[in-house]
C-alpha cells in the first residue's frame, strides 16, 4: 500500500470485528467515512463473507486459517 500512503496494522487480523466496534463505542471514537469506491464490492468483502459461511459448517475455520498464516507456507516464521 505504499503508493496510497496508508499504514496497515496487521496485528488487528487477530481481533474480531465485533470487538473493534465495541471498543469504538465504548471509547466514543469518531470513525472516518468510507471513501473507497470498492467498499462492499471487493474481493476482501467476498472473502469475509466466505469465512462467515464456512464457519457455519466448519466452526474451527478461523483457527485453521490463523494457524496457516502463522506457519507461513513460504517457510518464514511469523509470531504475532
């Protein structure tokens, strides 16, 4: 994301969206409006919905995905 000057905070991958929303409400934080023209129609949104649907049949799917990320198929170690 270098060209857009956006800083990504990767550790938040481990934080459920509902916890982030709760934190925002509890701390009365202002959230910026979404300005991305792809918001809601991106592959990211498709994957989010896929994981939600997979979780219905495979309750451990999130843990399995996080385990795969931590094992990293390219041989590099990742420790959050």
